[in-house]
C-alpha cells in the first residue's frame, strides 16, 4: 500500500511539472509576439535581438515605410538617407507642393526660392488677392501700395461705407469728416438710435397691416367676380375632329368654354377639366358612318350635348412609296478578273415595248462595277438601237473571247423580250430589230450564246435574265401570233449545267415591269438585293441561294399587286457568292 501511494504522488508531481513548463512556453511566445508587434509599429519597447530573421526583415520594411510616409508628409522624423532614389524624388515633389500651398495661402513657412516661375506668379497673384480682400474689409494687414487704381477706388468706397455705418449706428469709430452733407444730417438725426429704431419698427408694422387689408379686399373682389361668372356662365360645346386615318383613328378636339365637371362620349366618362379642353382619340368603323353622342356638364349643373357622325371610307390599295435604287449602298468589291455583257432593250422596232428594260440595263452597269467587282473597261453595254442582232453576236463571238482567260468570271445580264419555238425546245432572245415573221432569222438562239460563252472557256458563268418565254411582253401583250403560252416547264434544260442562272420567272409566266418601281420587278429587286437586303445571314456575302430566296419573296409579292404570278428561278450553284468575296 505504501508503494502504491508513493507512485501516485510521483505521477502527480511529474504531471504538475509538465503543465508548468507548458505555461512558461506560452508566456514566452506571447512576449515574442508583443515584441514583434512593437518592432513592426516602431514602439520604443522593441527588442530587435529576439526577432527571427524573417521578423527582422519585416520590421525593417515597416520602418522604411514609416520613414517614407514621414518624408512625404514633411514630418521632422524623416530620415532621407533611408529613401530610395524614386522615393527621394517623390519626397522632394511633396515638399515642393507643400511649399507651393504655403505660398499660395500666405503661410510663414513659404520659401519663394523653391517656386517655379509660373508658381511665383500665382503666389504673387494670391498675395495681391489677400491684400485686396484685407483692404476691402478694413483689416490692419492692408497694404494700399499694392492695390491697382481701380482697387484703390473700391477700397476707398468700402472704407466710406464702413464709416457711414459706424456713424449711423453710433460706433466710436465714426469719422464725421468723411461724410457728405446728407449723411451728416442723417447722422445728426440719429443721436437717439433706439428711438429711431422703435419708430421704424412701428412704421413697418403699420405698412404690413395696410398691405394685408388691401390684399384681403382684392381677394374678396376676385371671389365676387368668380361667383358672378359661375352663376351667369353657360356651357358652350364646340366639337372639332382630325381627319380619319387609314386605321380609322381620329381625335375629337372638344371645347366646353366652362369649368367642366363631366364629359361623356357614347356613355364613356372622360372626367372633368377646369379649362374645358379635351383631346380624345376614337376609332370610326370602316365603310359606314359612326355616330358619337357627346354630353358635357359644367360645375353648375348646366348640360349640353351634340351628336357627331364620322364616316370612314374603305380606301383602295394604299399607294406605297418605293425606295429608289442606290448603287452607293452596295458594298464596294475589289476589282478582279471579270467581264460583263449587259443588254437592255425597251424600244423595239417591230414589237411591243418592253417597259423600263433599257433603264434596267443602265442601272445594272453600276451594280456590276460596285457589287460584282467588274472594271468599267471590261463591261460591254448594249441598249436599245445598239442592241441589234449583229451587235449582240459581235459581243459574244468577238469581244468576249478577246477578254476572257481561264481565270475570268463572266457575267451576263439581259432585260427584254424572249420567246420559245413552236416545238418548245429552243429559247430565243429578241434583239432590237427582231421581225416577228422571221424569228429564227432575226432573233438569237440561247444555245448559240451558250456555245459562244463556252468556247471562250471562262472560269465561271453567271447569267441574270429579266425575260420570259411565254410569248407575252411585260405588259401582257402578245409578241407573236404563233407563240405558245406554255412551251417548256423549266429553263434549266436551256443552259449548261456549269452555268449559274437566275431568271425572272418560269417559262410560262410573264416577267412583269412596274410603273411604281420604274423598272422590271425582277431587275429592281435584284439590284436592291445587291445593296445588301439579300444578305439574310448578315455575313457580308450574298450567295445565289440567298438572292433567289430574297427574289422569290419580293418579286412574287410585287407581281401580285398587278394580278400576276411570277416566280424567279435558280439553276446551277446556289452556294456561288455573287457579292462580297
């Protein structure tokens, strides 16, 4: 038992000793932390000998930061020898700024020798302003020798005003010799300022009472006038309307000439208005007269009513203003190896007129330059009398081969009449002097044009045809007595597969023109599409497929306005880029 007790006491002593050692270590660590914080914050209790190397460096950096701030702020504790070169410059600049502010504000610490020439001038001007203010306010620091002539006069007037106020108020600083005669009299009469002030206050009270009485009298008169007007005034209902627009909207402009308590139109309340002026929007029914019963009541209970009939006509198709073609809107393309033959025939010698076909060709000339990148010298333009059979053959068989290389893109634009043969197998373009009785001899077969183009061996061929082959002109007039209105179902069979062809309509449809557009419908929207409207995905490029989609929608809609069906056709490469390479 004694052994067990001894061992227990020994264990207690050992555990107590361990606990004491832990506490001593904690106290030591707390002392080190306090010393570290003291060194970081620059306290005098800092003992650098107990810092670790890292803590010593941190303490040194903190000391450098405190010294830098002291130098920047101009404290006496600044030690410039501890600054870097850049910090020395910053400290110098801060010192110069403090000195400049001191000079501007007139502090005694100002050292004018440190100012620049401009700062010296500013300091001088600030000193003059302070002196001027001192003189104006009568301060003892005023130096009148520094004032300008005008400022001297102002100072004199201020001095006289201060002296006058001193004399009027009975101050001991009053110098009566500076007063003029009237002011001296006023001063003499002010020998008893308290009595004068009391009399002045009583006079002010009396004037205010008189003003209040007059204002009350005026208000009573106004009240009587208003009451008399209210009981004698009668409501006078005046109704005007604006013209009815195409949507049936119009506006009632109503004047009751009275303070109105209520206004109703067909039982609908529109509230009261003191000025009796109303502007109310309504809708008239189409194709009939719509009656509106208007009832107005003023604040005295007087009532007046009127019935107004509004007729809305069912208008014909609204006249639409179409934008003129503007080639300036076409994104200019870099000129490249390309040629174009542009043909437009409106004034036929022996056939009905193809309205606006010549204007179509002349307009397309600019779009070929800007949109297709064709140089002007690489374009053959044939219009009306210049577009005879001989001239067209020469363009394709002589001019074109001389202009084309293996890298050349060829563009063909034709606006005019076209027909098909009786067997429906051949297409013809009709030159300006075509004889309706000698079609095969005086017209130009499309397959001959195709052959001439292929013989030149260009890189690509793109054809735009604002023509139909139904045997009817743009206005619907029959071109040939023997023409078959439905000859072939597709123009695709009339062109080689490597050609990209966008045509105005199917073979059995009429390619129409429009008096409103002043162009063939197909040609107008072809060129509008080249201005950018056909770029449906807005990628800056217009493909043949995008152009066909744009033309299909717009040409069909426009043709329907003249009771026609017209569907543009595309054969060839739909992905071919027309504009925007």
